[in-house]
C-alpha cells in the first residue's frame, strides 16, 4: 500500500506555468505563451529535455533518485544532466533552489527530494521545478513500507513524466515474458516477471512445460498464455500472479492458442485449431460460456480487443496470405485493413484506441509498425532480421517487442516509442521473447 498526498508549493514565481512536452502528434498544443517549455516530437529537430535529478536526501534516497534518473533517461524524452554538472550538490528541499545557477548549467527542469522514516514506514517526497521561472510545478509525498523504495521511484517518475508530457505514466508497471535458456534445439521456456526496467526478476513457471504468448489482463494480475506438455495438446491457461492459481480456459479437444483478455478482464478470446484451419472463440472465465466468433476454412488467430470492447483485430490467411482484419467483438464479417507489401501478423490494439501495432514480414526482414484501426496511416517504427510480438505499455505511447538475430543466439527485448525515434534494449537475465505489459500498478491514468 502506497499513500500519496500533495506537498505545498514553494517560492512560486509571479508567472505561473507548467513544464510541457508534447510527446506525439495527438498532443501537439498551441504555444500562445512563447516562453513555455515544449518538446515537439512531431518535428524534425526533436531534442530531449535537459533535466536534473538531485540526489534525494535520507536513507535510501539515492536509490530512489537513481531509479528516477534511469527511467527518465530510458524513455528518451529527457536528458538527465550528469551530477558533475550540478551547481548545487545538495539543494535544500524546503527552500527554493538557486535557479540562475541551474539555468547556467543548461537545466530546464529540476527534481529535488528526500526520504525519511516514520513509525516503521518511509516518507518519500519530491518537488518538480521549472528552472526558467522558479516555479514549483508539482510536489507529492508518499508513505509506504521500506521494501517499496524502488516502486516509489517508479511512481515519482510517472508523476514527473505525466506532468511534463501530459501522457499517462508507465514506469510503475511489470512485464511478463518468456525466459529462454539452454541450447536452441532444446531451449527451456518458462514464464518470468520483472519490473519494466528489468529489475526484480522472478519465475512464474519452472520450465517443465513449454510456454508461449503470455498476455496480461488490462485490469488485474492475471496472465493468459499457451502451454504445452510433451505428448499433450497445447492449452490456453490463466495464471494469477499473486496467488499462483491456474486454470485451463475452455474444454477443447484440439489445440488452443493466442489468448487475449477482453478490456474488462472477464473474457478471453483465443484461436482454436480444427483440422487444417483455426477459428476464434470467446470464453467467459467465470461461467465458462463459449462463443464462436469466426467460421472459415482459413487460419484466424492472434485476436486483440479494442479498448472499448466493441471490436477485435486479428490475423487471417483467408485472402491467401497473412493479413489483418477487424470485426465486431461478437463476431461477423471481417474487414481487411492491411494492404502494404508483405505479410502482417500479431496485431495489438493500443490502450488509447488510436493505433494497432503489428509485425510485418517481407523482403527477408521483420518490421514492427503501427496503423490506424481503419488501416490508414501505416508507419514502420523499427526493422530488423527478426522482430516480433509488439505489446503496448498502458499509456499507449511505447511498445515492447523482441528481436532474434538468428543462429544459436536468442531473443532480446526492446522498447520503442510510437514516433520511432526512441529505441532502447530492456535487460533480461537470459534470452527472452513475447513480452506483455501489466496495467499501471498505482492505478494512475
């Protein structure tokens, strides 16, 4: 449990305004106040915002500020200033910093903070300053168990990111992925979970069964995935991460695969193999009611719900090769939306509803891209020998995927933003594939 309360503002300058960075075309705002700090990601001259994160005071404070620095650097929208350039090594928390000195150091935004202990709990506080005007633009304090130090760093990172960009946060999240170890021919695949920055890895399965395509529930700590024990048909299961409880989804004699939760977390849509073809089914987890959604002689797979639950995007070879189709969530005629060169697969609908991510294969390579739900505005974000499995952050601004260079090597996770300008590796203990992002743990927007 992490409790949050706002801090009073300190030393506000006569002109009150907030730091603002537009982080996508949909957020490009008019700039009536020319002095306002703006990062325009839609133009050709994008530059990350110079920001300074001062060491937080108190026991565990440096850990918290270090997490914040790493998060803001990795997201690509900020350039944390090296500590050697900080004009104040320990700026006071309860007084205004020396703004002219920070301006001279090229800093636009400054974060100060401290961590203290109170009755067995910790109190973590931060302030966000607009250096140009001497304005405190945000300030919060959090009360929690000492074991949550790193999480507090993620939550403060989200507060800073959201205040400056206007976007929802994504740092206080976890990622489930397939951990892969051993020789390629007999590689052990098990489910693992970690913080979005690669910390706190733990394993959810022990490798006695092969697992693929995990998918997080958008509203809970449940994960659906396909598992296969040697000699048995692959089955879709749902695992509750907190309790470890598992259940098989659907009572099917044939292989079920490619699960995805409905936005309310109460249904799972999946692909069921039937002879040489596969069709889509939706299953209510509680009542186990099953609804058939497609009925074709093709292979329909990789379904993904729109965030309002009204439609489903999926891949199908009904037209001769893998392409993307959209249909009503209750089934019906699918409308093809992909028309570029190559084969399209693994669609994933953005939590914001504005884009569908996909994998496109052609010309000997694999690309990760996005398009609007009607198929227009297709853009490739990143290309490589073997890129697969794009999955959205809960704020709809970033995607995580895996890249496999081939040979005896294996997959590695990467994060890319929807502009395609930011691409960074995501650390894992071994080879990794099929990442899936949790909802925001702190319940923010």
